[in-house]
C-alpha cells in the first residue's frame, strides 16, 4: 500500500496546534476514484479542427494497473481522432458531489490511447463486461474495437485546495482503498444512525464543537466530516486509532473511538 500523506486537522486555532492526521496518498486516492468510477469524459485531439480538444462521455473498464479500457465504435469521432493522434485525457469525477461539484474529488489521466492487439482483447473484454454486462450485445460487432490508455501522467483534485500531480509510476504501484466497495454503506449508516456519535468524535478527536456532523468520506486511515458550527460549515479529518482493511474492522475501531470519546468527556 502506498505510504500515507500527513496533513493537519482542519480544526480551530493555528495549524501548528493541531495533530498530524495520516491520509492516503494522492496516488491511492486517484486509483480509488478510478476504481469506483464507471464513466468519464474522454478528450482527444480533433482531426476536424486540428489543435482543439474534443471531449465526450466515455464508459471505461480498468485493468490491474489502473489503465482505462474503452470500447469504441469506428463511427465515433474518438476513433478518427485517435487514429491520427493517440494523445488523450480522461476526467473522472466523484459520483456524489452533494450539490457542490468544485468540492468533489476528480482525477485526470493523461496518456496515449491505442487500439489493443488481438492477444490482449480477450482479457480486456472480460474486464469491460464485468462493469458493463449489457455491452455483451454489441461487444463483438466488427465495428467496435477495444482501446487502452497508457498513462503518462495523473492530476488529482481532492476538493478545495487539495490537488497535485501524481507520477505514472506511483499511480501504477498504488491500489484502491480496501474500503472502496463499502465506503458508501459505511457513510450512509453513520449519518443515518450515529450523528450524535459523529459530533462527539469531532469534539474529542478534532477539537471542534459542532451542532451537527456529517461523514463525507472514509478510507483505511480515517474519515472526513462536515461540521455545522457557530462559525458556519467546517471540514475536518479524523484518524482511526489504527489502519483498517475491511468494514468489520472499521466498525470495531469506530465503536472503540466512541467509547474512548465518551470516557474522556466524563
């Protein structure tokens, strides 16, 4: 697993007064977002208008190295563009933006998109159909071909003020977060059934008093909350007591943290 980055709590007072909170690296977060995503905006270089980008919605599969796989018709503009110049980018955004698209995570992959050779088609077909079962009705039509992006560079944005480049090699070495498949369920459960506990956790671990707390993201190292305070909305990250690798472990750690916070509050 990629080494975590260290950031400061978004709490009260100077950043130097707040404890360091480990977070997954940008590379890991980019891989997680690509893993969770299903559709992105593919931009190729226009053959009709040389030098201009041409973007459109594009479903994608994903191989074990995080490289996007596309199924493109010969009638598509992208096919014509890629035949002339393989350079392209793919933008994938967080599914639930909570009404604030600029606060949502997004990642842009830059690379060369090339048609796959026949020996590689079978594996690409399986990976693509695992995400898009309905595509089996046209996947073998002669006018459709599989393409794959060879990633050259990656740019990740985690929300306001959180952004940076990720090298292709670091992206390749990273893996999606182990809670990726369950994070939506964890967030929904905490916000529906344990809002008081989130307020308590924010008070004890982030040192922020709030009237309401909402979990907005969770990963193997901790979680983010949006807090309704006397000074308005604020965000904070709270670290787990230890790294977790599955939903059961995250549940146990959250229970321990609530118990610890309650005992400290007494």
